C-alpha cells in the first residue's frame, strides 16, 4: 500500500474532478470578489491539524470560504492590469501536466516535454521573424524572462569590451519600460542609460540624443525596447532601435510580455516586424496567448550565448550534458534563471496544436477590435474623453470631474455588482480609467454597461 499520503483517494478524486468540471463549464466565468470577500480566519486556522482533516471537507472550505476571495483573472469581466484568458484545452492539459508530475528541466529526463515545448518556441520565433535556430525555454513570467535575457546581455557586453571595468557596462532603457526591467538591472548591478521617450514611445531619435549627450556612451552594451507597454499598449520603435543595435553591435532585447502576442494580429503584426532584429525576445502566453499562469516564452537569436551565461554547473549535473544525441545539450534549465521547472509550456503547445493558428489570430484581433469600438463609444459620450488613442487592446480615458477617490469608489462598485473588475491607473500624474481587453468573450454590452455606470 505504501505511505498513506500517496494512496489514491477515490472519493476525493471524484470531488476534485466534479469541481473542475463545474469550473470548466462556467460560461462566463464569474468574477468573484477578491479582497472584498470576508474570510472567517478562525475557520481557516482550524484546518491544519496533527492528524489531518477529511479532504472533501477541506475542499468544500476552499470552495465556499476561499475561492470567492479570489477575483477570477480569466473572467471576461476582468479588465484590470493584464488579464488572463486560458482556453479550455489549455486548462485541461494543465491538469494532465499536474497529474503526470512532469518535469521540464532537462533533455535527459524530459525529452518529450522539450520536443513539444521547442516546437511551440520555434513557431513563436518564426512568427516574430527571428532566424532559424532561435530558441530558448518557457520560464515563469516576464520578470524572470527579462532578468534572464539581460543577464546574458550583460555578460556578452562584458566579453565584447574587455577593456571596460565589468561593473561599468550599461544598458539603455526607456523611462516607460516595465518595472521588471529596472528591477532586473538592479539585481544585476547594472546602471541603466535612462532615455526620455517621445510621448512615452522609445524611438531611435531619443536613443541617439541620449547617447550623444552621454560622456560614457561607449559603456552602453544593450538596448531594451517594449512591444506594447503594460499601462498604455504603446509599441516602441522596434525597427529603428533594432536596426541601430544591429549596426552598432549592441544586444537588442524586446520585452513583448503583453503586446508581443500581436504577432498573431492580422492588422497589427507589421508593427512587430522589428522583433526580427532581437537578440532576445519574450512574450507571455499566459497573457494574450490564452495559456494558464504561469508561462513566459523566452527566445534567443543564438541560444548558445544564453547557455554559456546561464547553465548551472555542478558535479551531479554533468550527466545532463554528456549524451550522444545531437540535441542532448538542449536543457531548458540552461536558458533561464532557474533549474527545476515544471512543463509550463505544454498547455500552450496543446492549445495551439488543437485550436489552430487561425483561432489564435481571430482571438487576438478581437481584443484590438473591441478596444477600437470602446474608443468610439467614449468619444461619443459627453461625460468621458480619451486620454490618448487606444493602442493594441488598452484604452485609457477619463471621467470629467472625477477625483481619485471617486474612481476608486466606482471600481469597488463595479466589482460588488459583479459587472467588471476595473482598476484606475495613473497617467502623467493624473488618475484615469483603464480598460485592458484580452478575453475574446468580453462583450460590447459589458463595455456599454461600464461606460453608462460612469454617468453619475
């Protein structure tokens, strides 16, 4: 029988499968209430005991006492931050990954995982215009993807400039880069060349002006561009910055965690063509490519450079690199800041394979279309005005006369009424409203309801 903890509990299995079937069949997925839901702390404290509790009973506690206190990020009404809208197929295959205990660390242990994940990564690289041979790994999210990429950029830059103090190399980023970029440079102890943007867009002209005015411009070894800023969906001058980086032998990293998915958009893919210049590129399938959390695709133009910088060395790991197979040294753990990893790319791979590319194109395009329709609706409303034109699937707008407190009250009311989860943001110091569309099942009726709720 073995240890009791590893015996299959058929009653619990049926209860969990029933819960999952119920959850998967919800249409639409309800928002629930997040921090607005009161949790009975005493009831929760009683759940962990020396001898354990009935598992079905604990599952019911989760269902009634904890689950409602989590806003469902995959609800069509979740329009705050950057939502998540996993396909049903990806969720089901995530269950397969979990139930199989799949490891995604190395070719030796996980050849089947690596082959499938690499197929998905190669497809993304080709779609983004990167050359044959580009590849990498799926990591936990954009923050780890950016940190991993910039670690390689730093080390490659140091190797190219042995005359420089290794601590003096710098990386050019824009003032509107994602917060994880600045944090990654802080962790790496690399000083940024912080470039002032042209109306929040990082352009070649802005980079050239910053370099011309910098007495230590020779210390800059890399440039980071954003393919769709989180707050406003703005796409940097990928073509100009990428061409400059290629010409001047600088590492070019593109943070496409959110907006990079627009490579699937029939109308907006041309705006992403500059990604082809990238030495490294990230896009999060758990954002706009409809995979479960947590999943970031990290792609390098020359993966061998990443392996040299990031592969972990230890005597017990030598076996991972000693096989005869031509691909034996393709270990996902060699391309990111982590060793052990779950097979997080498989749900995306399965969803892409089963739903097809055309379905992804139409789903991505739907969010862009809905953002455009929302902009039109706002322009027609007397009480609202756009802060700036919508970009990708993000809409920034203001309600004339509202204070920050009033925006927050409105946000809480929308969630209380289970209409939508919408949070205000700041734009140039002003509190404004923001809608981030992603789920293709978000309806125009929802948008009308949100707009109408701002009349009072």
